[in-house]
C-alpha cells in the first residue's frame, strides 16, 4: 500500500510544501485543481462579494475539480493539504473528500496560512470522509525542509 499527497493551492504556497512532502516520503502527488481557476479578485477575503467569500459563506458549496485520482484504492494513507480559508479548509477540499470512498484509510490534514491553525478542519473533514481515520494533522508554514517533513510523516504513519 502506498501514500498519496493530495493538495489544493490557490497561490502556490501549499503546492510547494505538498511537492516537498511527496518527494520526501516517496508519495504520489495529486493536485485538487479547480475547474474554474481562482483569480486574485476571487481570493479577496475583504470583499464580501468575492467568489471565495460566497463559497465560504455556503457550507454546501462544492466547487468542481478537474480530473480525479486514478486508483484511490491503492492508497492507505492520504495527506490532504490546503490553505486555511476563514479558519477551515476551502470548500473545494470538501468536494475532493466527498468524491471518494476513504473508509479504512488514514487521512492526514496539513495546511498553510497567514497565522491561523487548522481549527475545526480535521473534525469537518472526518464528517466528510466516513469510515476514515482523520488525524489531527499539522500546519506546515515556513517552508519546512525534506528532513523535517520525513521525520513528521514517519512519526505518524
Ligand atoms: C479567501 C481566503 C481566506 C483566508 N483565510 C485565512 C484565515 O482564516 N487565516 C489565516 O491565517 N490565513 C488565511 N488566508 C491566507 C492563506 O491561508 C495563506 O496565504 C495560504 O498560505 C495560501 O496558500 P496557497 O498559496 O497554497 O493558496 C486566507 C486566504 C484567502 C485567499
């Protein structure tokens, strides 16, 4: 059984960490890519009318994802990375979680942010992936290196 690092990244920060993590632990990498890319205006959290504000205001919003993981059954551990949006995971991460059967798998959240922690994201993610074990996960701000990422991954799975 092998590991997958799946991530969403609107501006590249989480992408860099996800890439480093996947290389450090020899995992496959999958980008949760929005069908409609986010523009700078979409990401303006100060604008109540921006796309991201609308999405985060609506718990049932599920932005469409391009493509899918080919063989999810092959993975026993799935790291799921994202930027913190309004203290939780962006809704597109919820789209990803609802698209697969994660039962029996371990999900490990990780995130980047301006300063917030993971908040209620792991608990929310657990409700969206019934039957999975969702670990507490970790913030990965500050460009952690391969050694640190490998040590962290080995300590939990
Ligand atoms: C819509 C939106 C909401 C955000 N909300 C938070 C937040 O609640 N707390 C925080 O510390 N950072 C917040 N941020 C900042 C991002 O979490 C941070 O810049 C992250 O590293 C971006 O990752 P990315 O480049 O992979 O998209 C927000 C950013 C956006 C665009």
